[in-house]
C-alpha cells in the first residue's frame, strides 16, 4: 500500500491555528479557491512557509463549482464577498454569466463556453499563489514563485447525476488537460443514486481514464455516515476498486473513517476539516453536520463527533482511558475535565477540539495503513462490541443516533471482498 494522503480543508481563517500548530499531522491542504482570491496577502505566504518548513503541498478546490447552486455563492446581500473577488480574478465570461445571481448551469452553455471556463479555472489555479507571492514579497526576497504552484490542478467539476452529465465533465477535463502546464487531478463528483445502475461505475471510470491521469479526487455527494446505506457503501467500494484497477488512485474530497478503510481497496487519500467537513452536499451552504460552532469531540472508538456531555458519559460508562493524543494528555486527567473546558473560553476549546481531531485522524490513517483489511475490520468490530451498549444506553446521546453505520461499513466491505 502506498502512503495514504491526509488532506486538510482550508476554507476559513479559523483553520490558521491548527494548520500552523500541527503541520506534521497532515500531508496536504485543500484550499478553497475563493479564500485565495480574498486573502492574497495572507494565505500564499502561509502556503509558502508550510512548503519550506514541512514539505506540505496544496490543491485548490475549484470555486467555479460553487456557482451551480445559489446557496453556495449568494448571501443576504447578493453574491458573497469572497466569491465576488474570485469572479473579478477570473473576469468574463463567468463574471457576466452569474452577475444576476444566475446559477451556472453547464447543460445550458455552449461547448465553447464550457471550454473557456475550464481554461480560466486552470489559469487561476496555476497563477494565483505564485503571482500573489511575487506581488507582495519584500524587495530583497529571492525565490522562484513557480515553485509554489499547487501539487496538481483540480479542474472545474460538475455533479454527475445522469448520463448527460458525463459528457460535460469529459469536455471540461479535456479542455483542462489541454490548458494545464502541470499535472491534473480531476474530481468525480457523483450523486449516490447514480452509482446503483449497471454500467454507471464503468462510465465514471471512463471519464477520468485518460492519458496523464493517475489520481483523481472523489466526492460522493451526501456521504454522511448516518444517512448512507450499506448498498451505497458497497457501490462506493466498487467505484474505488475499479478506479484503482484502471490505474487511477481516488482521493476522497470529503471523507470520514469509511474513506480511510477504503485505503484497502486502493483509495489514495482523504480530506476533512479541522472540525467536521467529513461529508458534504452540493445543495447546502455548509458541509452537513457542520452547522454552527457547536462544540463536539471526535470520539475515536465510534469514529464520530459527539457532543461533549455525550462523550463524557459514554467514555465513563465504558471506563475508557483518556485519549492518548498529545493535546488530550496535556489537558485532561479525567473525561469530566472536558465539561469544565466546555464552560470556559470558546476559542481555546475549539482550538483544542480541532487539534485533537487532526491528531486522531492522522493516527487512524497510519494505523489502517499498517494493517490488513481483516485486521482493520476486526478492530472495528472490537470497538463496536465494547461501545454499543454504553452508546445506546447513554441518555446524553441523541436517541436518533445509532452506531449502525459501523455495521454498514463492515458488512459492505466484507460483502465486496468475498
Ligand atoms: Zn485526543
């Protein structure tokens, strides 16, 4: 198994603290394009510093894909400020296509326009960081700005919900490959229902199975663990396996522990936020499960975020040891310390929760990488058996929540590998 890439989503400035304090616990950043348009002075030097000090690479999640749904780019006062800046960086044709808050609907665009937009996105990604660095660097700073280009270009992508959407993604990808002067890592964004028809998985593989493509991102829309079925997981595993068989390593653009398990089927990486962002739907303005700033603790045995009182109650019922990550070791003597911290300063609590989450995800990834599939599944079963009663009996855990997703992961993967 090659190294599984742990990618951290960089989408707002609350991420700065964890990004800078635990740089050895992730491999790469997935930066949202409009953040770079908005923070031309601050974000590029941060990326440069991380590259120099830790060899951290980055990708840009194409902001063009945000314009398919109004909720993603229109706020109470029209087009959101960060998106405005991104649009003025790209200019026409996209600027005039969406200026009246019109959604970008590739099915209604000519092939020439689609090609033009795809090229603009490639140019933006190739130049935004190097050019910003050059413009804002000190007079006597000497460096080669092109050294700080992204690891690969991520072309504009469009959610595949029908066969017709396949051709649009193909057109975009071909135009992007023509335009790019560096490697290209396309993203397959696919709705779960699409995966279930015969032949659909083959046609998805065909979209990216092109000369020069050896990796892709994979965004299965709405892959939240509480609303993804066993047969969905089975089909996702099949897609990962078939991409991998075609020589293309899929890298989840949003992923929870299931994405980590997929390493056993050839997945090459996963992406998550400092908090949440383990899954996302296109048709919402925030990743699902990420609403508000509610404090939740990433609880390793159940591979999910739980409210603080629920974490404390479940872990005490299970008589579980304190988490052995370095931040928990420094801050917690007993699980109930979490309750006291939760009453304190919110900023500190969020920094703590974010760092703990990143350290644990990193450990999980390195662990899965070192195991066989059977070892991973046995361990998952052991955790399930140990925690199921405490979890389902705890009055602090929402009665709507169950641990069934762990069984769905195990069953789907077991059935697939039979
Ligand atoms: Zn911890």
